[in-house]
C-alpha cells in the first residue's frame, strides 16, 4: 500500500508540475489550429486575457505538484488540485470531447486514490459542525 501511495503521489505531482510549468514556458506543442471547438477557445482566451487567471491556475498546479513531489502537506495539495481536476474533466466533457480526457481521468483516479489513502487527514475538514476557537 505504501508503494502504491508513493507512486500515485509522484505520478500526480509530475503530471501537474509538467503541465503547470508548461503554462509559463510553453514547451509542449499546442493542439493543431482548428481542432479546438469555439467554446474551448473562448474559455482559454478569456483565461489568458484576464491578466491573472491563467497564471493563478498554473501557479497553483506548480505549487501543489511541488508539495506532492516533496511529500509535504499532501492533503493540502490534494485540496488545491481537486477543483482544478473537476474543471479539467468538465472542460473535456462539455467543451472538447476529442481532447485529452484520458489524462484528466488518470488525474481524477490518482486524486481519488490519494484522498482515500490520506482520508484521516480530511475528517476534520468534512465535519458537519466544525470546531472553532472560543
């Protein structure tokens, strides 16, 4: 079990590190022109033109990936990546069905497995009535 958790953590960390760094350095080839549906282009363009949203998304991925790779604050890294992964799946289901959905499904599977493995760390966050300081 320990080996499986380590492999999953490293795979998810590498995946998001490469994709996050690519958001800044653009070393991976983009999809060929004309292959992205108009809705996907519009969303990507809006993210880029916002002046901060694409950098925030990519920066969040890089930070979470470094935490996963360093085996530090793993539950926090998983919490940071959860909405990113949900958006990746939604993007491929609703805007770009011909895209890299398998990579998103892989990320989702790794995220779910790691969330299960680190389950005790999430219990306080999932409490119906959370404790607070007096």
